[in-house]
């Protein structure tokens, strides 16, 4: 399973090297992990749902684009196949497809769960609660500002290129293959709609309206919502914010002053406030930003409703394959539109020439809101699915600790502290619980480094410098 995940990562970077070039070798460790890596970051404090910028980082953020997105797409395809009857139409070939389904299932589990299955103390109840607090803070703290900061830093880097086709990646080989597949699905769905109108004698006006509703991507409702929110933000800024009659030189001085204040606050130890600030009426800055987290939840409902409602009319007649083909077509079109919009934001006409100020043009604000809300919605769905499907393993780990406090099966299978024998771990770490968490009088993760420090304080250890 770990080999499948490793192959996926290698394939991702090999394709990037073939597309763009410029790859360099980065030396990494070759051994098993000896310290636990959080799901999405370390929460701030012992209680509460807050996280600092410097503590953002974990297994989900490390491999989001590499495997998790593709794993969710693969899972969606499997669900659609089962909705169409699975292997009921395979006839006498159902037994020969068993190995194919087994390989697909192993690949799916590897793409979604391999980093967590091989993460020390992943299913510890104590650390699971911390991961939950960090997950909530990452997506919902200050309206999703942490997620926006991470997303803009990693995926929306401004570019100086003046060629939109090179920025958006439309000339890429993968994009061309996607467009070819999209054309095939579109033509297939168009033929199904024409056949549907002939079989059931649909009126001309109803036929045209239904075809337009089915063949268009589900972006209209969410676009209207983000446009209205952007207009409300601009209206509030015009009414309560600084006057627009200032000269451009004055605006540049104000922007430079705000940048200097941000740098001073970050250097003094205060947390950086980049990204999507949610300053609303009554604040000093008089700038109201819509909470991206709430917009993402609304976008999920709007996009799903806009995609399913038109297809519901043909599913009533038992056209299940046409329904599934329509879902595939809509979300392929949606992904193409979303990638083009991301390219527009990265384009130099949508971004400020001064990357430090990050001032967007007035017409690009609705586009920015739409891209942020849709990408956050996809991250919310993916991370929530992975996180909550790990709960049964957390419960099993808790049951294991209750039945056999001195033996943790998960740790026995994947991890053993370096240069420590099982006898030493059993005799010299009585104040360390079986799930790896330290006693309540101490704070910190139960890593191999901490165990070695505790054993060094008590006396020399057996076999230091060698394996047990």
C-alpha cells in the first residue's frame, strides 16, 4: 500500500518535470517515521479552536493535490458504477473482474489513507482531539482566513507572463486530454438528450430549455451569489471606508504603510493577518470581508442542486445511465471553468504588480470569491471525508488500549522507537501510556526523541548506537 502511494507521488513529480522542467534533487530520509505528523496542524493552546500561521501544516496539506483529490475522484467513479448496477451487466465475466475490483480498492485506500496508516500515534484519542480542533480552526477561524492564506501561497502565485494560455495551462498535455474526453462525453450526452426528446415527445421549448440546463456547468447560482456578495462588500467599503477621490499616489502610500505595519507586527511576534480578513462594521479598518467558510458551504448546496435538478427530469423515466453521464459532464465542465478562472487570477492583469500589497482589481473580486469558495468547498469535502472515516480506527485503537494496555497493535505493525529494545520501552517508560501520549503533567508529543531524552536522564541505555 505504501509502495502504491509512493509510486503516485513519483509519477506526479515526473509529470511535472516533463511539463515544466527545472526539478532538483531534495535529500529525504529513507527510514520509517519516528514522530507523529498532525492531520492539518497544531492547535493553539490546550482548549479552543484556534491555530497560528506557523503551526499550519500536516499530512493532509502535504499531499492534497498529489493523491487526495484523485482519490476522491476515483471514489466518485466507483460510487457511480455501483449506482448503475455494478457488475450486474458483466455476465459471465464477473469472476474475472474480481481482481480488478480488488486492485482498485487497494489503490483507493492507498491514495486516501496511506500517509495516516503509517503515521505513528495517528489513532491516539488524545491526538485525534487535537487534530479535530486544528481542522475546525483551519477552515472556520476568522471566516476561513487560514485556508485562504495557505491556498494563495501554494496555488495562486502571481505570474509576470502576459500569455494567458501559458498561465492557465490550457496548452498542457493533460489539459488537451481532458478537453478530448470532455468532447466525447458532451457528444454522448447530446445524443442522449436528442433521443430522449424524440421518445417522449417533448415540446420544442421544453426540449431546448432542458438541453441548455443539462449541458451547462453548474456555475450560475454560485456565480450570482459571489457577485452579490462582492457588490455588498464594495458598497460597504464605499459607504464606510476611505473615499475613492484620493489620488493613486496617496493610495500607494497607504498600501506601503499597511505593509510596513504588517511586517512590524509579524516581527514583534504577533500573528500575520494576510489572506481574507473578515473586518466588519465597527472595526478600525472599515473593510468587510465575507467569510469564505460560509460561502463554501453555500456553494456546495448550490452546485449540487444546480447539477442534479435538471437531470432529475430524465431520471424519472428510468434513464440512469443518462443521469450518471450528465453528472460526469457537468462536473468535468465545472473543473475546466474553475481551472480557467484560477489562471485568470494568476494572470498579471488580475494580480497587482506589487505582490506584497496583494491588491486585486475591482472586477476580479467576484472571480476571486468564486474560486476561493469552490476550492474551499472541495477541500472541506475531501478533508472531512478522510478525517471522519478514520474514526472507526480511533475507536478500535481505544478498545485495544482498554483490553491490552501494554500492547498497541498499530504501533507494533508500523513503528518502533530507534535504538530502543521492547524490554527498555516496557520497563523504563511506565509513565507513558500505550497510545503514546505522555502523562498529564507533561505536554508534547510522544516521539522517539522525547523517549530517548527521558531514558538518558534515568541512566545509560542498552545498545545505544545500534539496533536492538
